[in-house]
């Protein structure tokens, strides 16, 4: 039997998201934090394994609401923010507008759900192309516009002078995906929620030491939350995640210290890479740095042979690789490997 023939055409042309597990000594490919919250795992011992989780995750929402200075009614939880992106597109449909390069899931999910994608290239500084985005809004009338700020994989925040006119011009919703906001120098869009009824903020615990839990959250007006909540699967956030997240989120000091350490290391990495020949790093407000080299495939392979795994972004951003900021030791191992690999690829080019 040819199963392929039964598959919807939108799905047939997709390829499974490959989060490949590649053996390595220094893992700097997935924007994870090197600092975990294993102490919070104790909370899982109180979970009754025979009972369904709290479907509304009340305790967890309360902690997050306090941290974000909003009401629990403003929050919807997801099994990672990926799930919330899916729920948003299920609820509102397309067209779905986003700049490129950006986080790949906006396009993948839109396509899987059979919704029209509208992609607008970023400008040369990786900022939003204001006029092009505005004209796409007028022409395509997107139901949803996704803006990852700081943007993955470029690392920069989009300027708010270019985001705000979009929020004002569109008749649809604008989702500012703040997965990397904890590492950014500016405050983000939370304070603007009350001024813009069509603004949605996405956050996640994945980049700050809790990727294993799969917890994302959306902050928006209660009207929006109420609609999206209709497509949410019951019990989408499991009991272990709820219990451990509540405990981990109490450790605010530890979270802050780990973020500060990573920001300082990011700036050290950037400085060191800027001084190296044949590599162009791009300024970042996130926990990773995008950098351009002459032969990205050779540099990627060379790093991996030295045990350092980064992400090859050549398809999305020509000539670019992305390195996640790790511990000082990991970052130094990366820098030293990069120096040697660039030296050997130079010899080959000559
Ligand atoms: C990592 C990432 C996410 C996904 O986060 P999860 O909560 O782990 O699903 C969402 N948006 C951006 C821009 C990301 O880089």
C-alpha cells in the first residue's frame, strides 16, 4: 500500500523536523542553556501519576502571571511555544506573514495546516524592511504576523519603530515571539499589551535552562486567550512539567545569575570572534551568535571533527553558522577550534 498517496498534499511536501542527535563533546547547536534546574525535580515526586494534570495549570499560571505582571486570564500555556504557534494558526488561519530568515516553525506549521505563507526578506542589517512589510500587510491582509524579536537565527531585535506601524496597519494579529527576551537589553513588548488589542507575546522556558520541560506561554488579551483556548488539547501541559516549572520559577536569583553569565559570555565571544580573521560575527541580543565564514560547510565539518557542534544556517542565511553561548569552558573550546579550522580551511583555499 502506498501510504504517501493518502497523505494531504501540504504534508506530503514537508520534511520531518530533524532535531538530529549528533555525538559531540561541546553541544552549541540548539540554543539551550548550559545551566539547568535539577534541584526543582524534587517537585515531581509529589505528582500523582494516576491522575490527569490540572487542565488549567492554575498554580503555574499564577507564578507566570506574577512574573509578567498580568492576570492569569491573559495567559495560555503550551507544550513549548511551538504548540502555541500551531494553536494560533489553527484558530485564526492565514495568510501568515513573517520576515526571513527567521524561526522555521512559523512556515512549517502554516504549511502543515494548509495556510498561505507570506515571506518578506529582512533588510541588509537584519532589521524588518519597513516598507516591504507594510506593503505585504496591505496586499496579503495577513491574519497573523510572526516577529521573532530577538530574531532567531540573526540574534538582533527588530526596531520598535518598524514593529509598531505594522501593529497599527494590520487588521490581523501580530505575534511578537520573545523566546530570547531574557537575554535582550531592552524590555520587550509586554508593557505595550494594554495599548494594542491585536498584540500577542510568546515566551518560553526552553532557552533559560528548562528545555526538557516543554513549556511555552502566550500573553494576550482575555478575548484572544479565550478563542485560542478552544483549540487547545485538554491536558496539553503535563503534571510533571507543571510541578517542576512552579518550583524552578521560584529560583529567580539563580535564573537571573545564569542569564547574566550568558550575556557576559556572549559579549566576550563576539569580541573574540570579531578579532579573528575570515569570520564576521553579527551582534546578538540572544543566547547565540550568527557568524559568516567563507566556506560554511567546511567550517561546520571541521568544528564537528574537533567535537564542537554548531548549527549550519547556510540554507537560511548564506554563508552563516550559529553558535549557542555555553559555559566559559565550552565557549573557549569553540573559539580555539574555530581558530584552528579557519587556519586549515585558509590553507586549502590558497
Ligand atoms: C526555540 C524557539 C521557540 C520554541 O520554543 P519551545 O518553547 O521550545 O517550543 C520559539 N520561537 C523561537 C524564535 C525560538 O527560537
